[in-house]
C-alpha cells in the first residue's frame, strides 16, 4: 500500500485551484490497480483535510467506470461532503 502521509502533506499546500491534486490523482491511479486505487481513495476520504478528500474524489471519478463501488462512493460519500 502507498504511504499516503507524504502525499497528503504535499497536496495540503494547494489552496487555490485543483490541477496539482488532479495530477497527483492520475499518478496514483496509473501506479496502482483499480482495487488498490479504491482502497487508497477510501482511506483519503477519511482525512480531515479537504485536499485529501478532493484527491480521493478525483481518484474515484477516474476509476468509476471500472468499479461500481467507486461509483457508489461518489454518489453516497462524496456528494454529501
């Protein structure tokens, strides 16, 4: 599993815009399986930092076409954040 703490610390510096977070999400999805990406996104959704939850949202969107669970999380968890 990917150590998320350095990633969270890096993206926490993003206060305007979302491009760096989207690029980080793409890198994580490219480097992991759909299943692992889903696990990472689930963990990130629990973060108190909105940037980490945004990263999770991008990841879920990127894998939603291959993962019904990711799509369901977008509908249920993300839509209420």
